């Protein structure tokens, strides 16, 4: 089974309702655009389709995550050659 962004144990300031809503946002994005992900010590790397709609959705979610999960560094990088977007999430 492929790991998802929601599976990282985050130190999150969202309440239970908002956390559930955020997980649904990630799940919807993952269902339509996630190509693969890997858990690694201290973080996770996920690869998404590289289209503009996916990048907009990722930017919005990453910005929101930076607000509620400040103990993690959220980094997006586009790979033009492979038409993908890489998301790295690392404990700071």
C-alpha cells in the first residue's frame, strides 16, 4: 500500500474537525495526482503529476500546512523533464 502525506505523524495545531477536512483535501489530491511516495527517516517524499492544476493545489495545501505544522519544512520542486512535482516534507 502506498504511503500518503496524511500518514506522517504531524505536530499539527488543527482541531479534530479541521484536521479531518485537511486530510480529505490531501486524499482528494492524492487520488487524482499522486504518482508515488516514500517515507524516509525524518520525512516523506511524494511525486505528483506536473500539471498546473496540481501545482496550484499543492501550493495551497503546502501554504496551509506551513501555518498549522511549523515543525516541518514543506518543499515543492517541479521536474520539467519528467513533468512531475516533488514534495519533500522534513522535520526541522
